[in-house]
C-alpha cells in the first residue's frame, strides 16, 4: 500500500477522504427496505429513475382514505426531499430519514419523493446535483402512478436535511 492511499485529507467524523480519492464512510450508511409502516399507515416503494446511473427515489404514500378531503379529492401536495450528508454519506433509505419521512407524510397528508443521488468521491460533483435535478423533473412529470393518480404537481415543495 502506498502512502497516498493511507494519507487522510479530510476526517469529518462520518467519513474520511484519503489523498488517493477513496473514502471510508463511517456513519449514516445503514439502510431499511421500503414497505408498509404500521405505525403511520404510510406505504413506501423504491423506483429507479435512471437505469444507467442507478439513481432511485423512495416514494411515500399516506393512507388514501385518510388523505381524502371532504369533497372527495385525493390530489396531495408533493414533497421532494434531498438527504444531507455533504454529498458523501447518506441515502434515501437511511433508517432515521425513513422514519422521519413516514411521520411527515402521515401528518401532513402528502406524497414524498426522497432522492437517492450518487455520492462523492466515486461520483464527483455535479453528479449529485444532476441526479437531484433529474429526480425533481421526474417527480413533476408524474411518471409513477402514485404521483399521477394522487399527486398535485401544482403544489410541489422542496426540503432537505
């Protein structure tokens, strides 16, 4: 092993970036599967939006019966969520974020689109920006039945943490 592969340039606690460009991710990389959350009644699923890059989003849908307004409308606001992590760590399937988004979707009665963009340093910026922009445009297009049947593309909100 040469010295450049072990020389640390950045140690941010949750990741280390080495002089040769590789990174060790030490935090915020656990994942949980999408599915039904019994505590909130929210259902989630993963949808690949770009087969070439593997970029996916995790969609969250509240119980539709509970989401129906007095006038019978089921068109819900859409929240597009970008996870934090310095563009180096994190995921749309992180347990903490998954629980948090389940709660937001249930309480706010909206559909969430959580973006799983490619991480640096394997994918240098602007890859994460490009992925995020592609996910936003994908969500606005109503490409998935959850979005086209239940989402209101006139009420889209952006968030991140």
